[in-house]
C-alpha cells in the first residue's frame, strides 16, 4: 500500500480524511514497512466502513490488518444505536468469538524437555483437530440451548472446567443477551458434535515457554517468569458461528436495502441495530460467543487432563481468555460524554486498561492481558491494555501476526512435510492431521509478529509484557 495515500500523523498512525460518503476518518495503526506491505484492499475496506450510518469517531485498522470480508481483518468500528447505527455480520467475522486463552502450568522448560515428544503425542490424541473434527460430546436440543445460553459456565457445571476460571474469562464466561431461539436448526446441527474441538485453519493448541520479559512488574501480576511453561489455545465457535454469519449476511443485504443504506460494497451488508434483523443477529451472535467460550473451556479441561497424566501435581491456572471476533455493547467516552456503543472488533482484541471495572480484582491495577498469537513456529506475545487505548481505538489492539499471503499462495511456496521437519530441527514439535493445513499456515505466510506488536505498543494500543516461544503445536 502506498503511504502517500495517507496523512501521516506520527510514526505509527496513518489517516484518510473524510471525503465523499465517508462520515468519519479512517485510521490505520502501523509502521511504514507494515503499511507498505498491506494489501490495497485494507485501506479501501477501512474507508468503506467509514461510510456506514451511526459510526462514531473513526474506522480503525490494527497493525496486523489484512483483506477480509467487508471489514478488514484487524478492523474496529463502533456504532451508536440512537444515531441510526448498524450492526454488520461482516464486521464481526464468520468465526464468531474466535479467541485465545492462556493457562499457566507452574512448570518450567526443564520439566517439559524429557517428555516433549510423548506430551505432544498425547495432546494430539486427546485434542480433536482438523476440518470437520468432532469430539466425544454430543448435544441434544436441550443441552445445545443450555450451552448457547450458558457459555463457559455451562461447561463448568457439566464438569468440563473449573469455577475459578470464570473470573478470568471475558463476560465472566457467559455473554448475556444470548438468544438460542434465533440460531437456526442448521447452525445447531453443525455444532452438535463439535464441542471441545480445535477445527482447522489457524487454530491451535500450543505449549509455550516464556522467552523474554519486557515488563517485570506486570509479568509478576500475570504469573509469568522466564522459562515458565504456558498452554495457549486459539479457536472459536466452529461450524455454528460460520453458519450464523453466512445466514445473517444474506438477510442483511435485504435489510440494508430496506433501510435505504447505500453500501459501497455488498460485503458490508448490515442492519440497523434497532431493527428486527439487527436484534435477531445480536441474539444469535451472543449465543455463538457463548459457544466459543464453552468450547475453549472444554479444550482447557482436556489440556489439564493430559498434563495431569505427565505431571500429577501440575495445576493449570487460567491467565485470561479473550475473543477477537465480536460486537459488544460498551461504555466509551466521546467528547467528554459517556455513550454506550456497539463496538465491532474483527480480528482485533479488546484491550482494557488499568482500573477497568470489568477486570478481575487481581488484574485491575495493571490492566487486561492481551494475548497475541504469532505464526506457527515464530512465537507469540502477552501484552497488557493501556489507558491510552481507550482514546486510540475504543480499547482495542491487534490479535495476531496477520496474514501476508493467502492460503493458496502459501501452498505454492511451502511443503507441509518440510515445515514440520524444519521446525523439529528448532526443537518445535508440530502435530496436525493435515500437512496441507501446515503448508497453508507456514510461518512465512504471516507478517512479522514482533513488528506488529512493536507497532501496537508504539501506537499506545497495548504494552508488551512477555514473548513466548513454541515447544509443541497441535495444529488444526
């Protein structure tokens, strides 16, 4: 992307001034190299989002932004229902509530090294992964509706998790306002046997070591020290979320037309928040959030079970669990006044700063953990929300490395077998049901996660706490 298209505000802030149908500016947070490497579509999509009714302040794109459906992946936008604001399924994403949880093991690298291969094999056998993967849990109609209403709380009540986890999960593990009755039978059927599964794409379970500490004070609060071992899980609402997204996008094309909303791109299909379609989507989307929260809780339970076999005294404690494909109603201060806004984060992580009332008491003084997944084999980061993030982008940050190449392009350049062998030579064990899937997720197909995180920190979106290096990756 040509930086000349933007007004450069500072080293990591680029702005497109409102023109034509734009109601607000479009702002991209990235350093110059990241901007140059971004697809032209990122700017086009960020500008298109800025034309939607009821948008507040600006249309934002995070440092890991890349071309998505309607909204860029890494896009953030907030809408005011009282000002004719809209909700867009494309602004949430197809994998609703896809997110990350990180668990502390209390172990160090020296504990893992002697059993690394056996631990990898056991995790691979116990964690269902891959396209269409199904697990041991089958939900009937009543249990499906209970799960969609209860989220991680439902999983804990059924014995697939621990009560102490709930305070470390966004929304305390249960998204209020979920309406299982707004979720189609087809979506529910797709999810009937998919609870406790990773799925495919960029989803994973990784055993990671803390390689570097950037903020010792916050790291101590988070329970992180060099050479500590953690488990990180990245997945979402599986087939149910995808089905809800697909169905409502079709409905929203007609809803936008009925509301006389001029769309610069059909993929920006949306509905007024206060419309019948808008309210049904919100109810179904919140049910899908609960599905993802329950799914990650179950996967965390499975990880605990495997670790207990190898380390009977091991106690996996949840650091945090946060989603990055959601639309949430949140209070934000705009022009000195608090307003309740519908904040879309698509491939962007909530990053509340110190003192935020929704955070657990143990974390409130320092801020929310922000969990950033890297590409396979390159490492990940733990960040913390900052006070400045509120004014920068509604307390939002990046969510990962962000793709630099499409999956199709990655397949042309890399062999899954060679990637597995090369990473094994670096001490990283990869287990996946699909070598094609490994090639699609090649480390070189992603942006430099270190550069993305540095840009987010420089922009004031979040602050680095620790870098994690992978030891084992169970890949979908």
